[in-house]
C-alpha cells in the first residue's frame, strides 16, 4: 500500500514537472520574441510597469496590509514586474529534476501555478502590446487606452484563468510560507 502511494505521488510530481517545463518554454518563447526587437521589449516592459503601477494604485490597502503586503509586493516585483526573467527561467529549468525530488507535491504544484500564471500573463501582455501599438497608444498608455485594448484582445477564458491563478498561487504561497522548511527556501529563492 505504501509503495502504491509512493509511486502515485511520484507520477503526480512527474506530471507537474512536465507542466512546469511546458509553461516555462511557452513563457520563455514569448519573452524571446519580445526581446528580439528592442523596441518591442521596451513596449512590453512599459506595459508591465504601467500594469504594476495601476495595481499598486488600485490596491494600496493590500500592499500596506501586514499579512498580504509582502506577498503583493513580491507579486508586483518578482512575479509580474518589468524584469528580465530569462535567468530565473533557465535556473528553474536547470534545477527542475532536483526540485522534483526535494519539494513536496504541494511545493511543486505551487511552482507550477506560478509558472503557468507567468505564461498566461506573457501571452496576454504580448497581445496587449500588439493592440496598443495598433492604436498608436503603446507609448501613452492610460486607463481608457488600456480598457479599449483589453476589450479588443478579449480572451475571456484566459483572463479568468489568470485571475484564478493569481488567487490559487497566493493562497498556496501563504500555506507554504507557514511551513518552516519551505519558508526558508522561499526566502532563499528571493
């Protein structure tokens, strides 16, 4: 019975690792496409910075909250900000076999949520950049231009998945942060 459970858990971890690898490749490919053109890379960064600033303006109470503030700030800077995440992606891909062995399924699943969120966000952001550029508004993003581009891009199911992933990732990180060993690992990863 124990061997069956261990084997089942091993298979689940392998399936999660495969999802992580797939989503890492998707996000990395989208980032490479954006980075291939310095103008497009700057536009992507400008959009992401505008979005991060907008979220910070819209939810200042969340950022100031003692419980959620650190996670919200981490999300805006380390998960979603206008940074080059290619080194992080390469490092995760390199150490993924070790992570599969070392992390519990819950930790690996949380990493999978965050990587999927990154891939979904990269795809939606690439579409937003294209749309804002088409409107001639990429260098002058404001609420109305953003809202118009958002409606034009559509992709309702992807947007709903993105929101769901934000919630799921936040809840999973909060749960993991209460585990001493995992909390230490999360601190080291920053």
